[in-house]
C-alpha cells in the first residue's frame, strides 16, 4: 500500500562475537521512500545490514524489525529474502561452481514460490534486458558467481540481482565503493528505475556522491551503533562539504566508532615500536 510503513526497526541492539555493536537503532521506511544512512567507518553500518538480513554471526539481543507487519527477526535468512528483503553486500562473496545465471534463476524462483517458477525463456529475456540496462557484458551470465569479477563488476552484479528479484526493501551497503563515475551513474539509474510506492530503500554510504544521483528523502548519521542525527538531503550535502567532525562536536562525541576493545585505545596509533 502506498505511503504506509513497510519496514520498521525499533530499538535494535546486536552483538558480534559477544561485543555490542548496535546500541538501539530505530527507523521507519514508508513505501516510496529512500533513506540514506551515512557515517564514518566502524560505526556499525554493515552490522545493521547483516543483522537485518540474518547473518548468523550477528546476534540481535533487543528490539524488533518488521516487514509488512511481519516479524523479520523470527525468520530464517531465506524467509527474509522471500518476504522481500534484499541486501547488496559491501563485499559480495565469490562462489565457484555456480554460474551467475543458475544463481539468479534459483533466487528468482525461491522469491516467486513453488508452482510459480519463471520459464527459462522468460528468465533469459529478462536477464539479457537487465544486463543490457546495466551495460554488463553478456558473458557474465555464464561466469561463476562473482569469481574474478572486479570490484565494480561485483557491484553491478548486485544491482542486477536487485532488478531481477524486485524486492520490497532494498539495502545497499556501500554500493558506490569501487565504482568509477560511469559505473556509478549506471548503478544509480538502476536504483532510480526501481523506485516505486511499493518499495523502500536503505542506502548505506560513507560518501555523498551517490546521493547526487539517487536523491534521498531522509538522511541519517550513524555513530556509536545508533542514529545520532537525521535530516533531509541538505544534511548529506553538509557532510560532504564539512565532513563528520561538526556532528561529533555538536553532540559531544569523541570516538564515533563502536565495539573496539578499550585496551587498543590506550596505545596511541602513531607511536613507533621502541628499538632495543
Ligand atoms: N564479523 C565480524 N567479526 C568481528 N567484528 C565485527 C564483525 N562485523 C563487524 N565487526 C565490528 O563491528 C564494528 C562495526 O563494524 P561495521 O558494522 O563493519 O562498521 P561500518 O560498516 O560502519 O564501517 C567494528 O568494530 C567491527 O570490527
Ligand atoms: Mg561497512
């Protein structure tokens, strides 16, 4: 339904290897909205993506996440994907022995459900059309998933998956990293083509440049495992111009990262080892 919340995160806390990384994060995404989550490295952005997708290493300890009113955290990873959650990963995995085409067709069929599988002809037509849209070489269809792909090719391949799977909630984790300006524009056009009242986006990014092409409705700054500031597109522009220091100063944050061992900080980073 247009403009009702499709995705709600409330007070989410998560641990990685016993350390608390997400410290109570809340966010609501309505149909048609694009939310950007920006923040320096090590502030928990990828942890948020992994915890939402159900990566077994990330243990949710408190809070809730619902997709179309259904409890996401109760679902297994494949059920989350079936329900319409999609994550384009910051570091996509290479899977030898599984061709890109086989992987995509299986993923589409799982999403469509039993008895509603896509015909081979229709699948090939769709895949060819979307690859053309992303200016991908057709030979990537028959290559093993991400194997030997450059950073930029992996990112385009993640967007290809998004286009074919037609998710309800799209999480893009640093999709802009490793992309040259032409690839960035192509990826952004792919995202813009998918914007609709039935779909919401969470665009996680360190830099503002992708947001020149994909205009967000809301911009959130993440530090210390939570959202510390929210605004409109002008917030991203200010971060681009001035960096993150003014946010830290405004909020009295000294160290924006999360989950580092306190011990590590007792040793200044710039000291050289003593010579004996
Ligand atoms: N799989 C993991 N194993 C151990 N530590 C992790 C793992 N994932 C994240 N962390 C830790 O959580 C903190 C936040 O990392 P991350 O979520 O990747 O931040 P960001 O994406 O904002 O750069 C870091 O201290 C990182 O080392
Ligand atoms: Mg990250």
